[in-house]
């Protein structure tokens, strides 16, 4: 990471671009006038290019459901502006957008050079709004609003802030206590409210210049803001204290001096302005409703995005019923579905269901995590194969994780700072699958929970055929019984008379239940495709086991190497890539050794290939014998 700050961008802004970004907005544009934007008012604002149009539309749809207005989209290219106009979403083309011409990839990710340039255009528009006396409530397009925050923003000590901002902190305990611990973590510009005060205007000018003039490749709008607000000694000193009798009430949180004490800044509570970890992994809103309902969630701390599309962000929102961009498409129109029961896709473990932090609880967690994943990966592979054979859409069963996916060390199988998180948790799909690979598979699928969503039209969820695999005593509980070791053609034949029914629910599809497509070439082709989706590389490095090692390597950079990413090297003594090649995937081995030499385990293990399953091989042998006249003679 330190090296990233040394990398110089080859595309620093030229003088013409800087001049364009320096022009002031002299009067309220017609586009803003039409939505009622005026001095003294607030306005919900997001930004986007056409590459993120789905997220812009989702942002607008969520705002519409809440009757949030006025809303406004700062269009960063003409196509996005045209799309907004057609959709009836207030928008205008932003001044300075020419710096985004000839961008380097279709979907702009943080690694893209264009991402930095985009920050200059955004800060310019923020500056324009402030000069017009408008107080923007800014959020990234991958934010979903769930409540109107304006009353909160104008209540208590928050009313004294020039800037209110969200945080990347995941420590809900310290954040609830409103102490300084979470202020050491990056602030996130994904949700920020700026008032048109003179100090705020001066700060935004510095912010814009920091992004526009820096030649450091990673000096985007968010890193620039974090550097600026921490300037001064002491940094982030108390500015407005919370009265003891008001502590914990809505809007009453500490306000600090920031940016050399030039602005007063308040940090929004992560329980209510949730990042991607507190909401999707910790599910803090479910386990701690006493902290209040979320106002918004920002899809950070996620994986699975690519230069093609933000698959990880979209799947997170779909899994939680917060993706509205498909509401008017055929996504929710009734079709034919195949799914697998929750009971049949999850392990039954002895002992307490929840995992604590005591002693060697992490061993229980990672052992369960791997055991359940072995069942899950085989079950999901078989489910996709069967859906392909039957011509149905595969609805994934709920996935349960006992160990967090994070780029750092774990404590109790939880991310550092989130030690109070509940285990197990509902796995986000990007934690366990290669989402781009799933979309390339050629088999349509839906997220867990799809069939329970009230947006699903018709009576599909009541039109269910229950299929038992290898059932004996409970045959009367099923509509259809299929013996274990069946093939795709067996399933097609057994279920032919049920083709008109909406949902086929299979009770289990574990190893040995399904034996492929009766054709080695088809089996091998499907194995290749599905393994691209199921091949998910992840290390799990444990603080507890590292302590038993005596914490032999600090990773502090004293050896001349960068601190990050060196998690595996600190725990195992060799580079991540080398340990990945040596590791036994999906099995707890390293932390059971005495002495421990590597305190990381590795995931995930691919299921046994369909082409190699015993029953599939046996079936092909029988077919060969029949063709050569060696079959049983009656």
C-alpha cells in the first residue's frame, strides 16, 4: 500500500482541464431549478457514468420508495444524462466531465486511472452546490437509502457540524461508545453531508485542488479528504461535546475539529449508516436492533466486482432485497425454478450453534466452515447441473459461513475490530464464489431468498413439487422419489410429468446423489465451466495460532518489504502465492501441528469432478458393456 502512494499517474490533469474545473457556477441551472433546489435547502445527490447506470437507477428507486426529494444525479457522461432523462430522473451533465473522455475500461473500478479523474468532477459539482447555498446529502450510487436522514442531521450536536461523514470502521462497540477509536479508521465519502458554511466552502476548494493537482495515482477524492481532515496537531480534537443527559440520543454524537481546525465534523454511526461489513457480514441491524434501524447501507467491504460489472455489489443488494433496478423487468415474472432445501444444503453440528470467542473457538469455527463448504460446493455444483438438464432457473439455497473473509488476520474467525460479530452469518455470495464465473456458466440463477420475496409474481411459491433423493421411511412426504446415484436423464424422465409446476424442491444433492450427464464429454465440459465459478481462493490466518507461534514476524516493513499485503508471510514465513500452492485446501491441517509453523488455513476445495464420480463411471461402464454385447443376459 505504501508503494501505491509513490506511484505517479501518467494522466495528471492538463491546464485546460484545470481551468474547466476552476469555473464557478454563476446561477442556478435550469435542471436544478426544476427540482426545486434553492439556497437553504438540502438535496440528495449521486454521481455516475453510464457504466454504473444500474446502480444509479437502484439509488433513485430506493429514494423514490421513501419519497426522498429533491434527488439529483450528476451525470459524468452524456449517455448517463440521456438515460436519466428518459427515466425521469433529475440530472445534468457536469462541468469538467471532459477529463473522463477516453476512459480506460467500461466499468470504472477504484484501480482505474479514470476513478481519480472522476473525483475532480465530483468535488467541482459539490463546490458549485455550496456556492448556490445548497446543502448536498451526497452518496455513491452503490448506496441504498432506507430512511430519510434529514431530521437526524439537523438534531442535537449534528446541527453544529459543517460536515457529516460515514466511516469504514467495523468496531460497533467503540463506535456506539462514540470514542476516538473509530476515528483512526478511514472516513468514507460514500455518504457525506456538507453544509454551505464558509469553512465548508473553503475546505471543499482545498479538497478539489488536492485531487486535481496531485500526481499520486491513488490520490482520489476519498484518500484526499482523509489526508486533509487529519491535518493539524492535535488532529480531530473535540469541538462540540455531548451533554451527559443526551448521550446516545439521535443526533447527539461528538463533533471534532478537522483540517487544521478549520471545519467541524461529525461522524455518522456505523450501525445506522452501515458499511458493507456491519450490514452484510455482521448483520448488526438484525442482532442489535436497539442501535436503531439503518438509514442507509454502502456496499463496501465486498468482493466479486470486475472490469465488466460490479457483480459483488449487486448480489449483496439482491440477497438482502435491496436491489430495485429489476423491479420493472422480467426478473420477477414467474418462470420454472429448481432449488434445494436449506436442511439438505447445511451440516448438522453437535454443540452450540453459535461460535463464541473463548479459548480455541476459532478451531471449531474454521472446522465447521470447511465441512459445510464441502457439502455446499458439491450441492451447488449438482444443483446447477440439474437445473441445466431440466431447463430451469436455479435458486441457490441459503449459505452459512462460520469464518469471515477479510484481507487481514482473524480473531475468533472474525475480522479484527468485529470480535462481537455473530457466527455463523449468512454468507454473501462474493465470500464463497467467483461471481463472474457464475454469470459465465450459461445457467440462469437467483439468489437465496428469491422465492420468499413478495415481488415474485403469481402463485409460483405455492406450486412446489417436493423430490426426495434416496428416501425410504418418509416416501409419503414426497411427490417424487429418485434413488441415489441418478443421472440427468433419470431426473428428466422422473420429473417429466411435473414440467408445468413452478418450483421443484430437491431435499439434498450431496456427493453420490447425482452422477452427471451420462456422457463423459458433457461431464468434463460442465466441470470446467462450474469450476471457474466455484474456484475461490482465500486464506484464513488466525491471531490465536499466531500467538502460539510466538508472533515471529511483525510485518512492519523493517526488512525493506511492504507491510501489505503480507498477512500470509507474517503467519507462515513465505509469500502468499507460495503458501497457496503448498496448502491443503478445505481441510484444517496447519494450526493442528505441534509446533505450529504456519497459522493460516486455505480455502476452498473443489468438489470431486462429475466425470470422476463412482456412479457416473459405473454407468458409463455398463453402457460400454451393453454396446459391446457384454451386458447381463436375461
